[in-house]
C-alpha cells in the first residue's frame, strides 16, 4: 500500500491530508482513493499533478509500500 499525500483542495475534498491506499500503480491508488473520497475528489483529481517520491510521473507508474503518491491541485494566486 502506498502512502497518499493530499494537499490544498485535494485535502479538503478528501477530509484527510495523509492516508494509506492500496494499489500497485499510480492509477490503481488514485482509483481506490476516488472510491474512498467520492465525486468531489474525483472531479478535482482531473486537474491535479501527481508525483511519486518527489518526481512527476505517468499514470501507469508502479508503486510499492514505501512510495509516497502526492496529489497537488493547481495553485492560484498572485497579485
């Protein structure tokens, strides 16, 4: 099971900032997280960047028990 880290709006949609989610690929982890957290999370996920252990990854990337999958929503701001 991978450690799932959720930031900003993703954390708000899920109601947690950190969780352990089953899956052997990034896609599987995110699919299981979507089932757990619901529609609001699913909609938000489409605009998020996904990183594993600090590196941007492709959806099919394999993950293991010691991997951290981070969900980073777009950030707005500025002047």
